[in-house]
């Protein structure tokens, strides 16, 4: 019984430390994700240069680029100053064929 109580108290005492570590891990992963989005852009530009200009259905690279930039901007804004309240954002296109 004493061991269970001691473990419970230990876990309760460590909760803020673990929560702080989770927040820092989240920030680190979001920063890495934003960096990876930036690294993808040259691949997108290369694919666009190789696109068939005579294709009947074309991939809208400009729309994809806008969506990726919007996602990256949202991550950077959150990392700079997390908001207490949600904000309104425009939806992503998601469909890149035309």
C-alpha cells in the first residue's frame, strides 16, 4: 500500500515536468515539419518544370504551393506566439487538378 501511494505521489509530482517536455517536443517536431515543407519546394519547382504543357488535365502547382505556404505560415505563427483562442483560417484547396 505504501509503495502504491509513493508511486502515485511520484507520478503526480512528475506530471508538470513531463507536460513541459511534451510541449518542447511538440515545438521541436513542428519546427522540423516547417523546415521539411521548405525543403520540398525545390522538388515542386522541378516537377512543375517537367510538366507536360499540352496535357488535357493539368496539375495546379500554384495551388499546391499556396496550400503548402499557408500550412508553413500557420506553423511558424504558432511557434512564434501560440494563441489562447483559435483564429479563423481559410481552408486548403486540396484538389490540384484542372
